[in-house]
C-alpha cells in the first residue's frame, strides 16, 4: 500500500481531533450519570440538623422550628410550669418515660430535658399525627380546673403535660417524642445532633 499523496500530518490532526471530541462526549454523558448517585439537596436537608436560636425566647413562650419535615417545639418553662409537672404525675400514662424510643437517655428524667427550663419536643401527636396546641394557661375553662398547662390535640382530645407526657385515658398511646438535640451555647440548640 502506497502512502503517496497522503498528508500524514493532516491524518494525525483529524485522528487527534476525533479522539478528543469523543472523550468530551463520553464525559458529557458520564458526569450527569455519576452526579445522579449523590443524594439530592432535598434528601440531604431531610437528615440535616437544625440550628435553633432561643436567645429571644421568653419564659412561658414556645418557638417552632422544622426538622425532617416535622415541627419541633422549644418551650422556655417558668419555675411554676416546672413545679406543676409533679402535680400531674398521678394522671399520666407514662410519668417516668419508660417507653425508651420516645426520648434520648439524657432526657429520661422528670422534665424530659437537658436543662429543666428548656423543653424540646417533636410537635406531632402520637395518636394519628395531628399537631397539638400549646396551652400553657392553668385551669383553662375548656380544659378543666385541674389543667396545669400543656399540649392539647384538637383532633381526638389527647392531652400532654408541659414535659410532653401523655395523660391516661386519651387516644394517644405514648408521650410526645423528644428529638436528639444538644446545646451549642446557652442560646443555641442543635436539633438532630447529640454530643458524642
């Protein structure tokens, strides 16, 4: 075979250009395919922790944050609210928080919290998933003279005290859930993380 009249430099240029364009085409197809293996921003956010600034939260108030698509309540309890927790223990279904998956070990105490004055709860009723109302007033006319403040689920009438413990004789089977959390400082809580 004769190579007379064939421009070898031109042939090398065409082969190199074709190979380079082919490599670019393969990369253009491979990059989106490989990126599809990474979790989406929505999936990353679903498990991400939430920073809760409680510096403006006054005693007796509740703030609502969202973690994993659920409302998380942070309540700054007054000394009176904390004292009233003992008064309702005889009316509760699980006063000692014996159902272990309802709170981390560090919240298995009378106040169900790390610091007695700060309560952190997932705001979802354990009956059918409604969101209970924050009813901190004592002896509310519609809840009875023995009401010491807490959470009332308007869907089916479940009641919880100001530690999220469920009252006996209501549809909710267990206490409200205490999510994992930790203090970054006195004014900032990280919801979804625990100290190692």
